[in-house]
């Protein structure tokens, strides 16, 4: 069997190779035909006229619209990514707790926020506090509500005035992203830790480590490498989901590209969409490359060079040398 064969499939023979080449060529021709038809159709509708693309070579469009929208997208994604990772780590490990009073509530919270669509979470965060905060302000929890806003939520721009809470679009988007993606990351963390062979934990317990030390020193360092692809994929999803801020008028990249540029520049929706898509693709590819580099560095850092038995004291001699040494001792 050739080197191309694996456990599931045999290496293709001459006929299969010829058939695969034909199918590949036919598929390539079909894809090129679709692309050519699309380009021809766009050209027929005048979508390649210079006046439709001209805004994207003007600095004032980038300076006033695209770059501020990109900054708001990256800002929301960065804050939400950090908080979602913390949320996922805490609740993922909580679901592995031996105490039911920690494990059960953590599981309920994770499943609850995973089940709710992200768009609904953003709507709830944006509209609900304004409706219920006046009622809470008149209750015994009114002082706690004010202190929570003044000392914590205010860092996200949340304000309280006469007992009524106002949530900015940025805070609502970040809240929805953290709750949903953090719940998904919690499951990633739990699955990553459980994927480590049980022998690793048993060996750690055998040398006297407690569960906290086993988790922190043995299981998590190995699980991080296994979790990295899933974590990166979820962070890419998080970055793209910032576009849902468009619904509540958060001034992110998609909102700038589709709501502000086309009405002022000949309704160039297709051109704006292509430019925004290219920017999103570039950001996600950069994020994936950074994650691949971190994963490779993490794998290299865990490699250790084992010393041979003969380099230290107390190493057992080779069988031949042991016999020779015995004979020499007897002759002496």
C-alpha cells in the first residue's frame, strides 16, 4: 500500500486519479463560469463605474466613516473577547466542580445564555434596564442598583439618572457578545479539560497534588493547546457578530459601510459591501495567524529533552560491562 493510503481509505488507483483530475477540471471550469457570469452581469448594470468606487479612494471617507467604524468594531470585539474568555474559564471550570451547588447553577447559566439568540440578548441589554430600573430604584435594592452602576457598569458608559438606567449601544453589544460567546467558550473549556487523558490527573494525584494544583499545573496547560482552534474560531465569530450592533445604531464598521456611505455616494451598496467584507476577512485572517503562532509556540515550549541514563550518577551499567566488571573483581 502506498504512503498516500491511510486507515480509512486506500490510495486511489490510475482510474480514480484520472477521474479525480477530470472532476477537478470540470469543477474549476464551472466555478470560473459562475464568476464570469457574475462579473458580466455587474458590468452590464454599471457596477464597475468609477464614480461608485471613487469614495473608497478618498481619505475623508476613510477618516470620517470607515476608520471610526473599524475602531468601534475592534474596541467592542477586544473588550468582549477578554470578558468572554474570563467568563468561559470561570464557568467552564465551575461545571467541573465536585460541589453540586457550584456545578448546577453554573450549568444552568451556561445553558440559558447559549439557548438565547445573540440579537435578543443585545435588545434586552439595550432596552430592558431602562424599563425596570425605576421600579428597582423604589425598592430596597435601589441603593445597590446605584452603587453597581457608579462603581462598575459606569466603565462601559452606563448611566443612572433619577433611578433610570441608560445603557449605551457599546455596553449592550458587549453584554450580548460576552454572555453568548462566553457560554460557548465555557463548554469549550470543559470539553478541553475532559479531553486530557485521565492518567495525567492520576499521576498528579499520586505525587501529592490537590485538585487545584492538578487543574492549574497539569490539566489546563495541556488542555489549552487542544482548545486553541475552537477558541480562535469562537473569537472570529465574536468579531463578526459585532455587526449586529447595526440593529441598535452602534457605529461599527457595517453600520458605517451600509448606512452612511451608500446614501451619500450614488447608493453603492455592492461596492461598500465588498470593501467591508475585505476588511473583515483581513482582520479574521490576522487573528487566525496570531492564534496559529501562539499554538505553535505553546507546543514548542512544552517539549523537554530527556537526559540519558548514562549521564548521571547511579545509572545501571550495560550488561556486557557488568559481566566484565565482575570478572575483573574476581581476578583481583
